[in-house]
């Protein structure tokens, strides 16, 4: 806890005429237009008969680092106040943050004071590099920061101002200004803000729209946009051809027979698996889930995990799948939407592939593939001549046809070398799970979740496999311990935490020390 | 500054008598130079004074009218040497550069200039970059002023005071035949305010006039025996003259009640923070009116003994407020007081922190401590006895991610370091020396590349010691930007490596501008610049220096080529330094130039292709390996909303400029096929539209045919 205990209560004293200096600090991520915002605020203040001064430490602002802008203003009484050039701990009246974690940073730096500071913060996230590079989910804990705002600030205006700006076709500085105006923290009328925006000249209409929406959200007249995290991808419809209806119905019947707790996840899993291969594959999948249910009991947490991770295990990422996904109509539609292709515009689409000898060999029938793998000379020759990046234009006929033909191999998938190795890996894993379930269901559940470690392609995939093997290896060391499941979870999280796997090795060493 | 226009600022420079100037501190200084009849201006860009250079570069017409010569110096040494024009001629000259780092480079010329002394006013505007947000090592320029005996002004941080300091500086320089440093803090440079403008003045003598009437005075030339005379003159003539000027002109200001029992001696630059602290302690109103006796040193060197002693007369205690260390001012004052046998208690560092920026909080605490010890009666009771309940605020230090600066979206330097990472994965880690410039962000995640940075253009030089006895062994890799290369890297780094038969690898990051300082043009800039000769080849320069092994890469985004070239450089049998010139335009400046062009072309119905990248989230497995080789702001993580998946997947947002790095890295590192490049064609030709429609029809037929035979979901 960073307690706000200062030996002296150092609060600003007003002028002879009761005029007060108002201090405003804006924390932004470089490139967010903090300069524009401060210029607007200064202009608004001066338009309302105030004297104002702004400073910034631009330094590396343009280059994505955290930056601070600072404004002081005071009702003009004919004399120039001595304005300070930088925000001071416990001396900020209005704190604006153009990103959630920057808001948190302001609190940590002591710029948000209980009973004094109005905090105006956008709750959207711009993940920092350190959050993006974790092999798992490295994102910071947003709710914790929002909670801290409530404690630290006198008055909080916090919502996703980035989305508000985007929807209005503007940038965040406009919605921030709107939130500031709406918060009532400054004694200036709405019109004076809007006038300043009009005078600024560029993108006026969009800016005014964003300003208006943000203003009304800040005053509570209209609701804030829903946080991005709550928006769930729309579930695509299932398309079943006439001929296959009966078979599909049979699978749905088996699905319905599963315990309620498992059904939803199993339903999603079944669709995924069938979509990946075919109905027969779906039957295999349900078979695995049913096995799990058989050794499970309410609340069927293990079976739910089985439903989730078996689906993932069966839908391994191979050339066929990639080719399939990249040639789907729905995918074309999504891309068009994502990159915004308007009427009259054309879309050229280039895919980046880099098929190596492994991919080639494992995408061949078992026997042939094995034979090829054993031919080191061939491998060298391939690597020399063919191991390079391939650009495929999927908007062109030739490019599309190429991928389409690869995807058309799907019915043969079960005979391919890759499938063979994947299935051996899956069944080994699933057998271990079932054995474990007999004695320790919680541990079995964790073993299922370990499949999360297997992801990526080529080297990344290989690294994932080795991490998976290491973590699974700890099962025998842990079996029988009351906290086995807990430790298994820790091991997995360690593995997800860093790339090199040092954390994992550390955790494993600890586990081994139990056995010893 | 090919890609940015400062026309608006230039208009402000034209203002005259009766008009009110509004703008940033550094622009006010620029205007003040013209109002004070400056004859020539030079300097080297760098925060916080780049703006002065940028604006003057665009102000050729005004400068022409006034007969003022401006040039962007090759380095701070060049800039300071340029002041030689004021040695024999009564011409006012000004140069500018970044704080202590610039002064370090300038110091050879500075010593010579200071020894011989000047006839015309010579002003050195030093942009201090100390404390929060500083991009450089924390040292004081003050030491240079003392050792070279040049005077240093540190005006109160408001536009009128700063502008006045420019005029005072020139006068002081002329009166004492000594160059004068005008020190302005980073916030003073960026402070937005007003001052009453006056008309620009034509210099009394222009540099052209000087050329037509050459002069030389032997006693101003730095050569024995004159040098001995110079030293004596500094002590017996120049310094006393300066001290007289400081007192008579009232350069330093006195505030508050002269009879006060306690007093403050402070640098002008800290005045506003001090007044705010006094206000918060109930000892000053918000206009600075106070009982507290203050001596504000707008000139921090030299100090005038009589003035200091007079201030201390009859006081119980005096606090020196001096930012940074060593506490040179405090030491000098202590010496004066001791010599004159004064009893006054001297406080300074101790009550205030030894180092670090004197922020509002620091100042409140320091002054609070000083007054409670030496004048407790002054402090209002309310300020001393706290009755406020402290509120416990959650500690977020574990939650908040650090946000260090990094490469911009689409930066051409990103792929260079991605390639370096890939090479290290193959050949193992190497010793890597970095340099000053944007490329230094390679030190940060996700690249974590680079062990030292020894100064501008000194990257390769800082690898000089690393001579591997085993010729087949590892080599050091060093980076230097095009800015650093022309600043002094050509000789100090490349020349040195050639001369000493270094086997190391030098990567010259050529992005067509001095980007880190705001995108100024340099010798190798590709843009046409009417006042400068650009388009000078780095490769030719390097070859001219005697480098045999040189490789030019024209598209840094080609990660595979970048990686292979670097690998070759590290493994080739060839002797001598291996130099790779990696060239692609700074994306920030490229966008500034290209965006409006493309927008116009599209409007005029011309065919325009806008590239951008995307990720197929069904193909992405959420391992984020791509981000460990990128760190691009536009490449981020997002939730899929699919309950079957645990980890967020990669996503590319609207800010993507389609530089190609994502795809190239995925290819070179064999990551995954999730990335696609989308090129949106505006105003396509009739022919390609027909082709697109035709293939579109066939494609959707194939898709329907396939879907008709299977169960599809998604």
C-alpha cells in the first residue's frame, strides 16, 4: 500500500479574490494525440477568460512510450500567476488517462488524490510489449486498476473512449475532451469546447460527434459502450447437407444423452471436430467424451475439460486445415470486413506459407511419408531447392485452386503420416487421463488442460510438445499427493509464462524435491 | 525536414512591435535571436531544441531579408567552432544543442573559443534534458562553464524572462569578451506562453560583409604565448566585467522581504516550482508575492561574491536550491561565507535530495524541512499538524506493465533486429554494441539486443577492443544509425575499424533522416532539399574509408535476406570490418509524405493500392511467437470469444501500414501461416475488375461445391 502520509498538508492557497489555480495532467501513450488535447484545453480556458499554460515532456512521445502533458489555468485577474511546469504528487485536480494502465500509472505515481482529483480515464487497453510476448495470456489485470480508481479518485469518469471515438470516425482526443467537459470538473460551458473544436479546422464534424457522445456518457445521459472483453464472437450457423442429416441427428442424440454440465462444451467441440474432418470423426470425439463421463461424477468438471481439450487435440493444425480455412467463403467475407473493402474497390489477398520437408513428408500417406523421412539425402536436396517462403495469391484462380486442392485431401487425412503420429500422441495422453481419473479426478482434469501447451507450427509446435512432455512427466511424481492437481496447474502456468522454459524447469526441480 | 512544414511557426517569427507572440519557449528564443540582431545561427538537433533548428530551416526567406546565415551543423563541435566568426568580427552568433551530451562533443571547440574570447556576442543555447522523461545520462553542463570560464544563464521559466535572457546574454558576451551559455530546461522549451514581440533587427555586420573585410587579431588566437595571456585576462578582465554587468543590469532578481531571517538562493529555472511549494506551504500567493527573501540566480555562473554575501548578511539560515549534482553553487557559496567569516547556517543538499529532479513534492518537503528547522514560526499551524486520515490506495506496481518507448508501427528497423535475433538463434549469442538513435530501442523487449551505448556514432568504436584471437571465432556486432554515422561514426567508428584491421560486423541503420530528433535531413537523405546537398551515398563513403566487405540492403523488410547477409558477415573468411548498410525509409516520415499523395491520387481517380496485414484467427494458435519478433504497436492480442480456446490470438488493427514485417518474419522464422497481406485497390482498371469478377465467380462455385458435400460450421 502506498499510503498518502506527508508530514505537511501542502495544498494550494487561493488568490486574494478567491481565484484558484486548476491543475490538469494527461497521461497518454505516445502517438495518441495528447498534444492536440492539451492545445484544445488551453484554448477553451483562454476563451473563458482564464490564463493557461501547458507543458509536456515530448521526449520519445511519438515512439509508443508513456508520456505526460500538463496544464495549469487560473481566472484572469489582470496578473500573471506563477504556473508550475510539472504535475506534483497530491497536487493534481484533474487527471486524464487515455488508456487504462496509464490511469493506473497515474495512481501509482500519486497524481490521484482522494477528496481532490477528478479522474477521467479511457478503459480500453493498449497492451504493452511485455503483455504481448507471453506464450500464454500475459495481459494485465484491468479490473484491479478500475477498482483502484474508485478508491483513489474523488470522482471517476471511466469508459471506453477509444471505441466512442472510433464509432464517430474520430480519434481519442475528441472523446477525452468530451468526457472532460461532461465531468463538470472545469467551470466552462459545453459550447465553448465545441467552438474550440470548430476552430481547430481538421475533421471537425467527426470530432464534434465523438465529443458529444463522450459528453453525454460522462453526464450519465447515455450509457457507455460495452467493454470489448464481453463481446463474444457470433456463433456461426451449422450447415448440414440433406444426405448427412440422419448421421448428424444420431450424433446430436448422443450429445443430448450427456450430463447437462458437459453438453454445452461438448456441443461446441462436436461442431468443431465435424467441421474439421467429418461425422465419423465427430463420433470418435463423442466416444472420448463419453469415456470421460463414465469415470466422472457431478459436477462433471473433468468431463467438461475432456470435451474442451479432446476437441482441440483432434483438430491439430496441419496443411489441410490451413488450406481449408484459407479457402472458405466465410473467411473471404471476414477479411473483406476486417480490412474494410468498399464498393468499387478490389481486394488482393496474399498468403504466407513456408512448407518444410517435415510438412511435405507428414502430409503423405503413412508408408511413403516414413520412407521419405528416412531419406536424409532427399531432405537436404529439398531444403536446398524448395525450403523457402511461398506467397500464394488466394484472390487469383491459380493460387486459390492450389490451396483448394490441398484442402480437398481431407477425406484421405486419416491415412496421412501426420494423423498417425497425432493420434498415437492423443491416445497416449487420453489413456493417462483415464487411468489417473480412477484415483484423482482433479489431477486428471489438469492433465487434460495440459493440451493447452501444444500450439503453433514447426519449431514453435516442437517447443510446445517438449513442454507438454515435461509437464506430463511430472504426473508420476505427483500422483498420490493431495495437492497433485494444484501442482500440475502451477507447472502448466510456469510453462505458459516464459519461452525458454526456465520457470518450468525451476518448478519441476521443486516437484522432484518432493519425491526425493 | 523534408516531410514536415513549419510555415505556421515561421509566420510567428515575422511578428513585430506591438504584437503578442504566442507559442513554445524554444520558438520564443528563436524569435528573440532575430530581435537581437543575430548574424548567424547553427547547431545540432536534439530534444528539446530541435524545434529551433527545424523552424529556422524553413525560415530561409526571413533570414535572407535580414542577412542572417543559418546552417544545420554536422555536429555540436562544428556548431561551436562556427562561433569563431565572432572572435575577430563584431557579429552576434548563436548555436544550439542538447545539454551535456552536446557540450561533451563541443568541448574541444568550446575551450578554444573560451580561451581566445570573442568580440561579437556568442550565445550557446543549451537545451537541458534532466529528470523525468530524460533520454540521456544525468550530468550537469555547469561543469563546462566553470572549467572553460564561459558564463551561464538559467532564466526563470516564463517566456518574457527567457526572451530577455537572450538579449542579456549577447550583451554580457560582448562586454566580457566571453561566450555565454543560455541553459533552458526541457519543460521551459516546451512551455506554452506569450510575450510582447518587437521588430527583428538586421545584424550590424553580416557574415558576407566580414568576408569582404577580413580581420585578425593575434591576441585572440589560441597559441602560446597568447594562451597564457588569455588565462590572465579571463581572471583579471573578463570575469570582473561579467560580474559588474550582472550587478549593474540586475540580472539576478530579489523577491520577498529583504530583512527576512531566512532566505533562499535558487537557480532561475527552479523559480516556478519553488513558488508553488511556498504557496502550498502558505508562504506565497499564487502570483509569487511572498515574505520569504529570495535571490533568484538568472545567471548561475559566475556568482558575484558581493551579491551573495550581501544577501546572506544578517540571516540565520540560507537554503541553496540547486538541481543536480555536484552542488557547485552551494560549494562556491560555502567558500565565500567561510572566507568572510560569516556565521549564517548554510543549507542545501541534505535538506533537498543530492540528485534527481526537484519535483513539486521534493520541493515542498525540502522547503518544509528547512522552514520547520530554521523558521518554524513562519509555517501556518495547519500545515504542520495533519488531521487528515491517510487513505490506503492499492499498490498496482505488480499489475502495471512497463511501457518503454519502442519502434513505431511499420518501422524499417524492426526487421533488422528480428533478423539479428534469428541469426543469434542459429549462431548463438554475440556481443552487440549499440549506438544513439531510434535503433537503440532494440535494447528493450521483445528484442533485448545490445550491451552498451557509448555515444553518438560510437557504436562500432565501442566494439574496438573486441579482437578475437581465433579468426574463426565469434565477432562483435555493432549498430550505428545514419545520423550517428555522419555525426562522427565515419571516422571514429568505421575509419578506426579499417585502420586497426577489425574483423567485427558493423550494421549501419540507414532510414534517410535523423529520425530520433524529428526527421531532419542528413547527408544521405534521399529527399531533395533546396538549401542542402543530400543523396550522398553511405556505401561510397564507407568504401572511401577503405572498407572492402560492404553489403547494401535496399529493403530492410526482407528479413530472410537481412538474416543471411548478417550470417555471411559473421562467418566470411574475408579480413577487415564487414559493413552492412541496411536502408529503408523511416515509416513515420514516409507516411507523412505518402499519405496525402495517395489520398489525392485516389480522389483524382488514379489506381491506388493500400497494403495492410491481417491474421486468420482460426489459424493462429495464440503462441505469440510473431510478437516476440516484432513488438509492432499495430500487432496485438485479442480474445476469440471461443470457449474452446484459452489464449488470446494475434490481431492487427487499423493502424497497420502494411510494411510487410509480419509476413516476412513468419516466413524467415517459419512461424505460421496465419498472416495474410491484403491489398485494397482503389480505382482498379476495367481489366482487373473483369478478371476479379470472373475468378470470384469460379471460386465461389468451388466453395459451394465443397460445402454441399460436408457438414460446415464456421
